[in-house]
C-alpha cells in the first residue's frame, strides 16, 4: 500500500492550467481536485497547504495516495446472434451498462431513477439502485427496464441523500435477478455497494485466489470480486481499501461505490469507459456514464473523472487522488460512433458534433449522385444530416422505426421474409419510390441486417441504394468492455468493400476512412482506442483471451462461471513487450 504522505509532492507551476468547475460547492465544503501536468501523462497534486488563484480553481488541493498499477490484459465479451427478435443488435456492438451516483440530495433515489432513465439506451435488461438512509444501505434490483423495476412504493423504500444506480445489458439467455447490480455486501467495518461498467479480464484468477482464501461467491459477475478484495484489504481509511482493491484489477472499469457516509467514483487508467461528474444547484454531486443523465436531473456538467482517478465525496467535500497514472488514455471511439446519445458530451467532445462531422466527411470523400439522403434510425440520423447538408441533398425519413417492440415477440406461423426488420423498420414509399437513395448507418458488424435493409428499400421502390457507413470497417473484436462477435463473424474481417457491397446488395458502399477519422480528432486522436478498426490493441497482454465463433462471456446476468472461460485460449507473452517500461514501472512502484 502506498504511503499517504504529501512530503514529496512537487508544487504546481503557474503555467499549468486546471479544468474549471462551473458550480460553487457549499461554503463549508472543500473541493480537492487533481491537476494534470499533461492530460496524456500523469497527475500531479498540490499539497493541502497550497492553493490556486481564483482564475484557475476555487478550492485547495490535496493528495491522499499515488499508487501505480500493473499493466492490463485484454478481455472477452461475446454475443451470439439473437435472431429475428434482435435484428438491430446483430450488426451493432453493444455497450454493457450505465452507472449513476448521487451525493447530498434528499431526493437522491428519485433523481437516480430519472438519471437511469436517461441511460436506458446503455442497458435494457436489468436495473438496480442502492440508497443510504441513517447509515443503512437499502437495495432494490430487478430484471427489465427502469420503469418496470421501480415503482412509487419501491422508491419510498430508498430514502436518504445518497444513492447509486445501474442499468445492464444481457448478452444471452435468461436474466438472473441475483446478478443485477448494484451489489451490496457487509464486511467487518460496515457495508458497501458498487455499480460497475466494464470488464475485469483477470476475474477468474482473482476469484480462484479469493475462494482459496475462504471467500464465498453469490453471483457469476466479475464485479463481485471487487467487494471481496475490499473486504480483505487492511488499508485505512475505507477509500484506500478501494485503491488497494483496484491495484489488483486488470481491465476496463468505471465504478461508483457507496458506504454509510461516502460516495466514491473510480475509473481505470486507460479510461476505456466514460464517467463524468456534475453538480446540482443545491451542491449535490452527481456521477454518471453520460452527460445526458446530468441534463435530465438539472446537474451542471463539471468534468470527466480522469483516467486513473479516484474521487471521494463526503461531508467535507470532494477529494481526489491519483490511483494509477498512465501516459496515454485509450477511450472507446465507439462512444462517439454509436453508444452514447447525441445530446451527450463524452470524453470532452460533443457526440452530436462528432457524428455530424462523420457524415460530412463521407459526403466529401464518397460522393454519389442521389435524390435523397435517409438514415437507419436512430443512431445513423445525425451522420445522415451531416451528409445531406454537405452534399446539398434533402434529408428525409425514409425509414420509420417502431419504439414499441421488445426483444421477443410471437412469430407468425407462416414465415415472412425479413420479419424482424419489418417489425421495427418501416419504409416510406413516398420518399423512396423511383429515387436514388443514400442510406447512412453508423456501422456494419456481421452484415446480415444491412442486407435486409437494402432489400426492404428496393422493395419499397428505391431505384438505387447507396450505403454510407459512419465508421471505418470493424475488423477486430473488442476486448475492453464492448460486446462484439468473434473476428471470424465480422464481415469486414472476411471481405473487402466490394465483396461486402455484393453481399449486402447495394449499388455502392463506402466506409468512413480511418485516416480522416484521425484527422478530425486532431490532437485528441492518440487518446482513443481504435483496436476494432486496426487490430492494434493498446494493451499488449501476456495472456490473450481469444474469442471463438459462438462463444460468449457471462455479463453478470446469466450463465455459469464455466461459460466465462470456455472460449478463451491462453496466448504467449508478447515478445515485443518493452522491457524498459516494465523496469520503469517496478522502479516507480518501489518508490511508493
């Protein structure tokens, strides 16, 4: 465990700027926030006795710990084809979940409920909440949408001024209530609840170690190991137990914790999964996966939780510590392409502006003579607007999406071709008939849904159908918390663009050029993860978990523990691993 001494901290140079906060905390509170010497390098903190000028920061700073962590491995998260009932998912990667945390509002549980509604797009098959009232943690979890899980009477059970919440997506099979987060556990000094977005890739190793030492697990979720690690930690005070536990974690994670008197937010050093901080006018602090959740509950966005940062909120205000500094964040680019809502700000960038720019680039680099531009709703709409504006062609709603169809339905006894697509997408013949149509979608994964959409448009009278995809071709599975098929199932990994065009049946096909995407992101480009486009993974693992066709990883809602590793293959240590980095890490570790 690292020392909590601040004796060796360097003072902050006057040339270093700090992200400003837009809402004033209560006068009795202290706000302790980290200062980045370089956002792509590491955190540097001021000691408790040092202060910043009002132009850069309102409060004083302190550091509580500075703990490097070991290198990370890849993860595996798999999804089988759900068939007709999930047509819109088989060509889309799936983000696993969304988290919320609120401190300092008497309506915390109801605000958390609303925030979870705003994050419903990140998970639809399980939801839960933990609230703290008189130092007692009370929990409500359930299978289904947020509105299905929580009622007025259940929210009445969740009194208190602190709450955390979670929405979850299930990869396959039936949901199991016992695995719906947040998880709550008691240990010798109290109780703790946790909600987790991401995947821990060393879950099995940690679980075996814990079970060998007497731990008993109630779920098959990787998140449960975090609670066990906290319980066995000898660190003091409590939030250092979280630091101690996170030093043992490998993978992608954004987590919120709640105890009898504290709310804690933590993000992995690569920052794969998003997590933002905001504040309501009454001083209440809010954490959420996306800013759209802050908007709904009238919380002002302040900043991201930085990669490798732990934020502790209690009666004394907000304190920050550097958990695991890392030289370069690797944020998931698919948050801007597909996962996040357009009205969110993710990784400091407007999702709407990103998607509109993607469409404009396609219009410039892949123009085609056309009469109308349409989108595959909903995620392709903003990119289609950008394409239409730049091309000078009208945008119209050529496909209408039904929002009232669940993941299951009664299939007609007589097979109807493309029934699943028709159930959710209806073509508008008046827009399409006799027209040369450009249809913009965010991505193509397997290609099966795209081929059905092209056929649907041509059957509705479209003269030509030109597909424009607002992302580069996906050639590799994600190992950092996103549910994607195996590489063998990715159509761009098996076919070139012309072969994909023939498979889909469209008249022309173009993807967003990877170089253009990098150019658009500018100086932020190195901070994003593009592994699914390039096959170059930012974390060079010593053990590679390889996805195989049809395999899936339990996401905490279903499946047995055996299913998690059944499709994984142990790989060799990367022979090109930089030994200097290893030596530097061990040296830094020994200094703490």
